[in-house]
C-alpha cells in the first residue's frame, strides 16, 4: 500500500525564517498529493495540492512541487509568521479505480513560530 | 453551508460502554470517511462509505461499526469501549476520488 514519510518534528522557528518540511511518498500510479494543516483545537483543512508531476501547489505563501522522480512533495515558505504555528500533514491519494478517495497521511510535523 | 459537523466535541466513556459519534455533511458528497488521530501519529482510516447503503473497512476497523442510511449522515458506533480507543476522531467527506477531503472539527474521546 501507499506510505508517506514526513520530516520529524517539532520544528521551532523565529518569525520571518524560511521553512521547509520534507515529505516523501511511495505509491503506485499517479496519485494526487496534498498538504493539510491543523490549527490548535480544529480539524484538518487543505493547505495546497498537486495532481500531476511537476505541478506546483501554492496557498498563503506556502508552496510544494510534485516531484515524481524523487517521489517528494516538500513544503516551503519563505517567511513564516506566528499565525503559521500548527501541525502540517502530507498526504497521498490512493490511485486506481477502487481508491474511493482514500488518503494515506504522514505522521504530521508540529511547527511553532516565535515572535 | 455548515460543511462537516460532528457531535459530541468531547466525551468520557467507561470501559465496556457504547456510544455513537455523529457526522453530518451538507455538501451532497458521495464519499465519507472516519479517521482516528493518536498523539504524534497521522490519521488512520477506520471506515469509509462511497454512498448511501455502501460502507467498507479501512485500516483500523476493529471495535467499530458504521452505517450510511442517507447521503448526509455517517455515524460511527463503538460497542464496547476500550482504553485503546482513546483518541480524536475525525469525519471527512469528498465528492470524487483524488479530490480534497473536507474535515469536521473532531470528537475527543477518553475511555477510562
């Protein structure tokens, strides 16, 4: 089955620092890739996604590029803010006719940004 | 448009008790899912449904049951609660495969 490996956390940064959270996956076919964010006390919400190789997803200053050759989907932001403090999950959608939209998640990376 | 709603927000159960976690979506999505989130772990799929009357097991179904009598509702049933079921439970829905899943706010369950 599919699997997702995320950079271990927690990650602590100062405001305006550069952020990278690594994500690599194993999957068959050509799955869509996602980054979800979970703010304290809330459910997960989509941050960005990419549906095919070399696509770049972007939202709120975050970016990630679908790299099929390295099976990676690393999350980056040039200048983080305190409000970006959250847990970030990388996920891969199961491909194929019987996937039924199922997702496989990484273990999550806790990000804390200090003023 | 409320999206995905879950009740209750928090519950404490004694070992052996039963309860139903409610999940409702108002987006007319066909696919619905139940996940559990344990500390420091990603989300694990418990059960999923591809439409009213159709459900199937996910990665960790033992100790749980589901039903899907309508498009909107997808309740999760715990029959004999065990401490290992202490977790945060999330319901999610989507309209098609490979698309964004929309999550509810979660139910925190403590089994003592």
